[in-house]
C-alpha cells in the first residue's frame, strides 16, 4: 500500500515538475528501503539508546537520591525524545521511542514509589499515565510512538474506570466509537490531526477486541490471578 501511494505521488510530481524518466526512477528507488535495513537500523537505535540511558542514569542516580531529582531525569528523557522525533529519521525515531517509553515508565514508577501505591490502588498512576500519554499523543512523533501512546491512553482510562458495569460500558462504547470512526474515515483522513485519530482508532480496535472478554469482574479477577482456564 505504501509503495502504491508513493508511486502515485511520484507520478503527480513528474507531471507537475516535468521530470524525466531517470529522475523519476531515482526518486522511486529512494522511497523504497529493504526491510532488513530498517530492522538493522531499529536494532542499532535500541542498543544505542539503552547504552545512552544506562550511561546517563547510572551516575545521575548515584548523585541524586531523592524522587524529585530522579523525576528530572525522566522528564529530560521525554524532552530528548521529542527532539529526536523532529529529525524525522528512522534511527532518530527509534531512539526517541526508547527515550519516551523509558521516561514515562520512570515517572510512573517514581510516582508510585512516592505514593507508596499498592496493587489494588493504581488509579492515581492511571490518571498520571493518562495525562502524560495523552499529551505526547498529540505532539509530533513517529507512527509507532503515536500508536503506543494511544494504547497507553486507552489502557490508563480502563484502569481508571476499574472493574464492574463501568468497565463493561467502556468496552462497548469504545467498540461503537471505533466502528463509527472507521466508517467515517473519509471525513477525517484529511484532518490536520488525522495521524492521531488513526492511532486512537487502531488502538481502540485492538483494546475493544481484547477487553470485551474481561468486562465481567470475576473474569478479570481470575485472569489477573492467572486462572485462565476458569475464566474461559
């Protein structure tokens, strides 16, 4: 599908700019990258990001022992991620993805440590995750980062609602809204925030298919306790 649309765009450019056949072939070759090259770039970006994070956070955590000081490191990683996304390169986008996920995870973990949160009281963390991932969703980033932020946003909202009838209503409403968005795609595909709407639609489709099986409170409790045969 991507190659088809790129070919159409190149044909339009060739007609408007009067490109010859050689220039058209060069542009077409530049839009196609082998999958193994993208995989190697992604792997290299993840390894480089992990090494950078370990090098940065190791001395920082030794020098700074309080929670606010360590939270600064998480905010700094998110800021670096947004800067990497602005470069609009495969390697930089993967590095920004690692930085953003690490920064969000650090902030949520530090907030849970500060609040001394137990397993049955995750709602404050869900509110915080909903705000952070929701804000990052609407900022310029990569395709994968937008979709992960959309998933985190909808999952955080589900955790905030909790189990019971509210969770069941949330699952049904999410499925209905997702279907309506797909049916009305031609109306928002040219919207300035179509990338964010697409991410929410994809995430809503996946979550509505998974969480509808967990709408019952007893099924959710048994699933969390890894009693999947009983929950089936």
